[in-house]
C-alpha cells in the first residue's frame, strides 16, 4: 500500500512543479510585497474579432403597390341558405325551452308539435329522439316536453335536431 501512496504523492508534486514554473514572482510597485504574476510566454494573446463587414447590397426589386379595395371586407354576403316560404325558421337557429308534445304523422314519422302554435317540425334521428319515442310509445302516450335543439331546413320544411328534452310533469303544469 505504501508504493501506491508514494507514486500518488510524486504525481501530485510533479503537477505542482509544472504549475509553479508558469508563475514569476515580482514585487508590487510601492509596497515591497512579492506577488505572483503569470509568465507572459505561457498566456496566449487574445484573438482579435474579425472586422465588421457591411451587409451585402440587396438587388433592386419592383414591388407593386397594394391595390385599393372598394368593397367593405366586413360587409355580410348572401346567406348560405335559400329563403323559403314564410313560417320557416332559418337554418342554424337554436330553440331553447320550447314546450309541446311528440306526435307521428300519417306515415309514421316523428314530429314535435309546439304548444305555441308554431309549425310542427320533424325530428332528426339521434339519442334524444329515441328517448322521446320510448317514453311516449312513439307518440301514443300523451306527455308534454320542454325541448331545446338546432333547426335545419330541407325542401321547404324545418327539421329539429334535439339537444335537450325534459318531461313536464302534471304537478309542474299548474305552476
């Protein structure tokens, strides 16, 4: 174990000797104290940055002027749906909490008849329509509903995609 320590000690001493040789002791001016200074030969001179070059000249490019626009870009255009006969509700309108009942037409299609007297709407297929049909036995049982949904238009007829259905109980009707 001693030979290893001796070799380690020799390696440390050699490293200190190499570092010490790069320093020269000099006296600080006016104080008489000796300070360590690095040897000028061992320190590389700082490299000068390259001279700043101006950017390359851009080629001449003809840029046409921006044309003037006479039309107002925020002006509303034509509606995307055709205008149907009076009594139709516009495409995309939402109904909230309208009351009525589910009935079937003579060929068996489900439609919602509004208590307000508005034109009945055929119901589009979704889980809410299925729920209404099951609860009312396809309109055979009389029940009143409060519904919400999205109106669509097809062939001069409104259709309703249900988004909410709440049955109005008999106790609530008198309130």
